[in-house]
């Protein structure tokens, strides 16, 4: 029986092994490339999200700044809403992250360009605000100076008015008080009670060219030695206000003042005896004292 020479399959096995190793290496590098591409894609996604967050923050700041400067923020509010929508879609659409992230790159560039444009707008608004602030400051200074001038004019006007009012006040002089008896005999002060049927008070209202021509109501107060005012409503007594307080008068007399000296005479009947001592007679009008005199009963 003859021996057959066995066929050697070793080279085939080696070739197959090399082929399998090649396939494994190919798929290994493919997987690594896919993982690297996925990692790059995720990194790109993260960078885009960070850019959008940064743009959103800057956009909010510019909206506040432009609003404070009085600029129009309607367009920026719409852009802000769109930006938030883009962020939301980018974070939720995982199946198409790569394509969507690429599509957002142009938008991101547009957002950044918009921010730069708004920087220019803010600069112009700030310059305008500074000009307006300067003008406002100047106006405030002018207003203060004007108010100061107006106050000074008003003070001068009030001072002048006070001087005019003071100058227009009427004065009296030469007051004489007589005791008039029943026989119409007159006696000058001092006099006795038995000589008094009435008292006659005579004085002169002095000339005053500043005072207006008008009717004047003269209020005469006769003050007894004890400080009390002779007062009888039945004989024409009443009250008036002087320096914020109520005072009583004994009798009143109306005159028409025409700027010239004018003699005034009035009579008063007390109806009873006078207290012994010195009596003061005061004449008032328009809440100021015109002058005074006195008489004595003994």
C-alpha cells in the first residue's frame, strides 16, 4: 500500500487569520472614528448651547440698558423669544442634533452680529442721554436762577407792597376831649363828673397823598383807668380784630377820606358817671392804630 502525500493547509489558515484580523481592525477603526465623530458632535452641541446661553445673557443686559435709555426693545424681545425657542429645540431634538447644530451656527453668528449692532446703538443712546442730561442740568440751573430771580422779585414786591401799605396808613393828631354839660358848655380835660353830660372827641385825620380816596370806618376805644373799655351795644359799641385777636370799641364814626386833612368830631353819652382817673382814647381803622389821646376825670 503506497503512502499518499498529505496536503498542507497551513498557508490557508494563515491567510484567513490575516484576513479576519484585517476585518477586525477595519471595524475597530470605524467604531473609533464614529465615537470620535460623535464626541466632536457632542462637543459642537455643547459649544453651541454655551454660545446661545452667553448670547441670551448679553441680550438680556442690552434689553435692560436700551429700555433704560428710552430705546426701542420690541425687536430684541422677539429675537430673545426666538433664541429661547432655538435653545429648547437644540436640547430636545436628539435625533437630528448634528444637522440642527450646524443649522444654528449661522443663527449664532447672526445673534452675535446683532449684539454688536446693539452695542453701537447703546453707545449712541448713551451719548444722547449724556447730551440730554447736560441740557437737563443746564435747564435745572436756569430754572433755579429763574426761581431765585422770581423769589427776589416777589420779595421786593412784597416789601414794596408793605411799604405802600405802611405809607397809606392814616394818622391822627391834635386830639382834644371836652366835657359837654347840659347847657352845652364845653370844658377841656381835666374835668369833673358833674360837668359831663357828654364827652366830645375832636381830632384831625392828617393828609396822605398815598392813601386812596374812600370811605373809612373809624373805631374809637375809650379805655377806663382800670383797663376796661367803655362798652354799650345800645350806644353803638362792638368788636373788631386787631393783630389776630378780638378787641372791643366804644363807638364808630364813618368818614369819606379825600387825601386831605380832615377834622373829625364825635360825641359819646355814657349815661353814668365816669371812673376817676385818666382815660385813654384810641382810634383804629382797617386793623391798625391811627393814634390816640387821653382825658382825665377828677
